[in-house]
């Protein structure tokens, strides 16, 4: 018996995007339903919850951020990937703060979206609240309070710069995924702010120093040679 295809709800008011992206997702192994705005997306979820939602942020009637807030307010933990606008760094941080599982900047490579969808589906396969919905995250003896912007290791509070704290949060929200330096640079600073990926390396070095993490045998942040970094420890809601 053939395995059921994951159901994707694509919410976007741009017909040029849905007209091209919908068939691409179908060819990539998903069943796709399309909604033209957030209000219609909400109605589609109420009829039958999908396995994952890909949702634009800027839409009429009900935007993507409000869509996320309504889903989480109803304690619906379905995975959500938001599509945000390039250069709007506050949209990127808001996407994660308000409960989205991931985000992707427009314009984007459709193959990158497929990779993000599969990664999010793997993380949320066990059901229940996603990491994005958790106020506190735990990995081994490391606890991160996302609301208070504080972290502890074995009950000792850590002192981290704001950028290192943001990097730690992002890595813990996406465990066991490899992130390029450019991706992390874009996430933390925006391409218009920082011009060198060395800024990411410096913040990773800060994290390792504060966490007492050995780069040669890391418990937390692992270097993937010639590519980027991965958070190697299992992460759960604290």
C-alpha cells in the first residue's frame, strides 16, 4: 500500500506564486490545497487540518502573522512556514517569536522550500506542540528561556551577547539541521547589516566558550566542514 502523501496548505494572494509553486509541490510528493488569503486559509484548516502550512506574510484580509497567532491561540500546533520579504529583519524575528516553525525570504529557490518543509515535518512528526510554540527549550543541561532572553547551563546562568543569544535560540529551534554561514548571517543580522560571515564564526566561538563546548567533540554546536553549523544535541520543550 502506497504511503500517504503529506498535505500542504499553500496560502498566498499572489496567483503567479501559487500557480507555479502548487504544481511544483505536487511533483515533489505533496498533496496541495491553495488558499488566496489568511481568512480562506483559516477556513481550510477548520475544514481539515493539513500536515503543514506555507503562508505568505503580506496578504489582504488576514496576514500571515495574524494567521499564526490565531492557529497558536486555538492550540493548533500544525507546522507553519512563513514567506517573508527580503530586507525586513523585524519580519524574520517576528515570524519565529509568534510561533512559526520556520521562514523563507522572497524571492526563494523552490528547492530550498522543499528542504525546509521536509525538515519541519521531521521535527514535528511526533505530534504535539512544536519547538516554536515552547517558551523554554532544553538540551542536556542547557535551558533557554525565550521570553526572558536568559539561559542556564547546569543551573548556572550564562552571560551572552544579544546576537549570541539569538543565534543560540535559532539553532535550538532547528536542531540537527545544517545551516550555512550565509543563512545564519541573514537570520541574525540581515545581509544589509553585516558583510562578512566571520561575524557568525565569532558568535559561534562565543557560544562555545560560554557553554564550555569542545569544537573537536561538541555536545551542542557542531561544525560541518566547508558548510556551516549544526546544533547536535536533542532539543525539547522545558
